[in-house]
């Protein structure tokens, strides 16, 4: 079966390459034939994923990457269709657009061939091996730490020497895991909101200090033959666990704040600002801002993938959006900054915003509504306090943009939070929409208004209270949220000391590309990536996490699926997704015979 799929992929590769060289010879009829070839090949690929991976130890990873490549091919074919249609209408050749989508199809074909060739190998290929993420490493460290937190007195241990030896080894593994965690945290802090960067570094340095003390406490030289000193070591373990939870708590809240910032910036049409830059200096500044925006957007998407990992469809859709944005980064900026009229730019921009909107939609579907609401409440409270001291209209427009992000989230996630089924929640939701309009109206009103500042802040205070009432009314499928127990994270403003051992030891980790080799992935390739935490034992039990420790929450069906996961579930999920991919191919406006 693998040989048949590989042969089909090779034939498609030759077929595409022949037209790629002609640079303009392809047309709608040629695309029709190409789509037919992909439909037939994807059917065979589907059969291979169902029947040809029985002996593969990496079945789920292979399916994820095959679905990602298939999704990307469909996206590229759809935009190649638009390219060819535009060429016909304008009687020109869109070289940039052609190169973008042809290159990506080639890349996906090569990747698919590589994956299928090594499908039954017992070693995961470096190309498809996912980089370890913050959540996985944190869970693994906390699971290993649990045995230290619940450490019994020495008298309860039957084999004292064996127990001491295990504790020495496990403490070293925990320390290594925490170093990897801190490396990821520093990488995150580099793109976090500026107000969160110092607190993240302070918390990271504190955790590094405590973890080093923990390792030294369990080192061989400190472990006497007849005494483990269980009480002292248990206290040190509890202190380390508390520090881990505190860092996790802050990272979660910081990520939610980043979502507000990034999504509101995307909604403000950042590409238009690149066009509007008058000279090279301003253009360079806008490009730098755009680069940071994309870095942040990709980071949010990668966190989202972590929480959608058990659902092949959702995970591959999010990864497909990330891969598209990652690839467009190579073509879009040069095309815009060249100042040369190129009809390809319109197609690339349309593609960029389509993928951004799709990624936002998928993130909104898995983000926790009540935690997201309470983060905005915190931001509004801070804004009101700051504006009472020094009124800043621009900062209030920023909060207005955040409120529109929350409105989008509530609209997209309305089924998950049963918004339309609860009259009280619906009432406060309508109130929220109304107060957004009122805040925007007063901020944009052209004529002078008496007691303007007081009236504006009064409306923002109403917005804050409306969101809190909405939170108390919302019923979420996964978890009940107790507003009375909500405690905001303590703010940290102290700067980390310079030249400490922490910053000499820990380095920010690199970020592995999602699929393509872009300028962004090349930039990060010099920085080592974090491997999967295989050395840390992973407990089968789930941590009982509080809502404030979770950034995104899986839907109820996703949780059930992950707890009762088996190969049949994965294959059924694949059946649904491959069918949708074939439907997308068949729905292209190019001519495809009815039998398909």
C-alpha cells in the first residue's frame, strides 16, 4: 500500500513540476486534472493510514502530519485557482503568487513521501517529531515531584538504600526538566506583553534558585546513610511545587493578555500599515512590529495545538493555519515592501487574513470563556485607575479593541457556553454589546462633551461590571467557575538582578517551524530546541488543575476522547477529516466529474 501511495505522489510531483517550469502554461483545465489526481491519491492515503500503520509505534504523529500536509495542499490549490482566474481576467502572469503556492505544494509532497517512507520505523523522524511544550514538561515535572511532596518517613521505606538512590536520580531529572521549562519560559517572555516580561523573568529566576536547592538537598553528599530527613526534604519539595504553580499561573494569565493584544492588532489591519509607511525608516519600523506580531500569533497557535492535540481535525486545522502564516511570511513582506505593483499581493493578503481569521476562530473555540472574561476585567480595572491619574484616550481605545475581541469570542463560543439557552446570560451579553457601542460612540464623538473624562470612565466601569455579571451567568460545559474564589495574580514589579547564575545557565529555547522552512525558522535554527520529556516519568493520572491554571480548555467530547483513547477512535477521527478534505477538493469551482 505504501508503494502505491508513494508512486502516486511521485507522479503528481512530476506533473506539477512540468507546469511550474512553464510559468504561466497552467490553466483551469490543468488544475482540474491536478485536483483529480490528488483526490485519487488522498483516497489511497486514507486507506494506508487505516490499514498500513498497524505496526507503527508513531501512528498518531504520522496521521497528524499527513493531515497537515493534505490540508495545506487543498489550501494551495484553492488559491492557485484564484491565481489562474486573476491571470485570465487581467491577462498577466502572477509570478509571486504562483511561486508561493507551487513551492508549498512541492514541500508538502516531499514531506508526505518522507513520512510514508519511514512510517513503520521505530524511531520518530526528526522532521515530524514535535518539540516539547510548556504544558507537557510542566505536567511531567509535577508528576515526578508528587512522590517527593508525599515523602514518608524513612521508617516506612522497606529498602532504604534503593529509595535513596532513586530519589537522587529523580531529583536530577526534575532539575533538568525545570531547566527546560525555564528555557521555554524565557522564550515566551521575549514576546510577551511588555508589562509581563520582568515578572516572568523574576518568577523564573526564583524557580531556578529553589530547584537548585532542591537538587542539592537530595544530592548524594547530603543524603546520609541512616537519615533522609523526610520533613526537611518534604518542605523543600512543597516549596518547589508552589513555585512551579506560581509560574504556571502567571504564564497562563500572561498568555491570555497576549491573546487580547494580538487579536486586536490583527483586527486593525496590520498589513495596511505596511503599505502606508512613507519612507524606508518608517517602513522598517512597521516591518519589525509586524514580525513581533507574527511571532506572538504563532506562539498563541502553538499553545492552542497543545490543548487540541487529542483531536486530529482541530489540531491539523490549527497547524495548517500556522503553517500558512509561517510560509506567507517569506513572500508577503518582500512583495509589499518592494513598492512594485504586483496583482499577486492582493491574493497573498487575502490568504493571510483568511488564515488569521480561521486561526482566531479555532482558538476561540477552545479558550476558557470565564478566565478570558476575568482577564479583561483586570485590564479594565488597571486602565480606569491609570486614567484617573492621567487621562489617556489612546489607552481607552486599546481596551475598546480588547472588548471587541471578547465579543468575538462570546459569539464564536456561544454553543460551548450555552449563551442562547440562558435568558440571564443572553441579557448581559446584549448589555455588553450595548456598552461597547456606547464606549466607542463617546470616544469618537467629534464635538466637545462636558465632563468628558468622568463620563468615559463611568462607561468603562459599567463595562467591567457587565462582564462580571456575564461571568456569573455563563454556564460552561467543562467546569463551574466560582467568582468568589477568584484571586488575581500578585503583581511583580521588581527587576531581576543582573549577571546572576540563572541568566548564565538558562537560555531561551528555539521555536521549531510548523511545516515549512521559512526565514523565521532559519532564524531560530541556531537556538537549541527542547526535546520531548522522555526522561521524566509521566503519570497516567490527570492533575486536578484549577481554572486559573488553565489557559485553554478542551471541550467535553475532547476530554472524554483523550481519557478513553484507542486506535479506533483515532482512525474514526481520520475518516471524518479525510472526507472533509476530499469534499473541499471536490467543491473547487474547477471542473471535476460528478463521479468524484
